[in-house]
């Protein structure tokens, strides 16, 4: 039975690696997959999903105005798809998450969405909030804080390593901009504990 899955984590937990490996497993068994990624995130190049360990694959792209049900329905006209993989799922709109849910319910194709749960201020991304509400199953892709505890939060820093507490929710970046932390060290970095605001 098809389901909507939400695989969530902080930055640098290996979400894209897990996605690409799972897609490879399907293809290795002669089953086609359909990959989608957010148009806004072109760090790996336009229309590519890439992992920090060096693997990548071509993907179709989505923007906030796209009808994902229609896009996937059109793709299915070219042949069957065993699973749909969505990277950077935090950038989905609420309506697009519902469209993916309808793909599962009405078209019978499993959808595996991968994305961040919260932003650098500790707030849910709209797409992630909708996925948490609608997903049939949720799985955490874990990474660790520098202290060894599970990282559940992320901070944004500037070029000098200074932690930023204000700014737009969306700012595309990687290791140079974001660090994953446990909640306690995130609080310290954001000034909620009596420690310095640099991560050193």
C-alpha cells in the first residue's frame, strides 16, 4: 500500500545520501523512480540532487506555483513509477503537500519526502509542518552535535562564525552557513544560556 513518508533531520545528516541510495535500490531492481527537488536550491547545479559524499542524480524541479499532482500524473503517462522522491521538502507549500498526499491516495504511488524540520530560529518550515500533519510515516535521519548528543536544531552563521539570530527563513547554504546542534547548544548559541555566541 502506497504511503506518504517524511524523512526529516537537521543540516548535514545525510538526507540526500539516503534518498539517492533508496532510489538506486529501486532502479537496480528494474523499477523506475521519479526525483524532484526545489528549484530554489541549485547548489548541486540546476535539476540535480547531490550528496556531500559525492553521489548525485538528475531530478525534475518544483517551484511554489507548481501543481505536483499534475506534474506527477504527466510523468506517469510515460510509464510506471515505483516511487517518488522529493528532496528539500521543507520548501513545499501546504497545497503541494496535499497534492503529494493525493498522489499516494488516488494514484497509488508512494512518495518519500526528505527535508529539514526547523529553521535556524527553531520554527517549522511550512512544508515540514504540513508533512508532519499529513504523512503516513515519519522517520528521523539523525546526526550529532559537537558534544555527541543528537542534533535537532540548526544555527546560521556569517562569514566570521558569528551566529545570526535574525533574517529571512530561507537562505540557501551549506557547511559555511549552518551548523547542526543539540537543543542545549542551540540555546547557548542563540543567547538563551550564559555562553559566548560563537561556536569556535
